[in-house]
C-alpha cells in the first residue's frame, strides 16, 4: 500500500509528472521528537495516468491495497473454498475496499480538477 506522510494536511488531488495523485484515508498522528510533540498526517496515495476511465481509477484504489496477484488469489481462494472462514473474512474486507473505491471515485468525479486541487483530503 502506498502510504505518504506530511506535516500539513494534503490536498485531495494533485498533478505530478502527467499523472493524477489522489490522496485519501487521512490519519492524524502525534509525533514526539527532540523539539516536543507535533501533528503529522498519514494517508494513502495513488498515482494514475491523466487519461483514464472511472474503472481505471477504481482499480487503482483497490490495487493500492490489493495488488493484482493478491486480488486474483483472494477471489480464487473464495471460489475454491467457499466455506473457509478465513477466506470469507478476507473476501469481505476486499468487498469493503471495492465499495470504498467506488464511492471515493464517484465522489471525486463530481468535481473539476481545479476544485480538487484546492480541496483537503478531509473534505472528501
């Protein structure tokens, strides 16, 4: 999973090297160092080509947590052993990620690139 960290709240969306950067699942972390404690932000980040479809974007969010080989193994394990509780639980988590990805991307697609560039992750 591609995790990023920043000392400021990141924008939801950005463009870098002709790719879209989408940041999500923001977590606030308190860090203790020699200067005292301060807040940092940890979040997932995906990078996808500028020309893409809704399906490509959803796949990028899913594959950030479940690389393609792991996704296929998970699905095949569920099909091969449908009564296996461990596989059922893994598959349920995978389905939650799929729903999350669809909702996230549908929410993002409501906005223009310019609106997203000025939006913090927590606003999505």
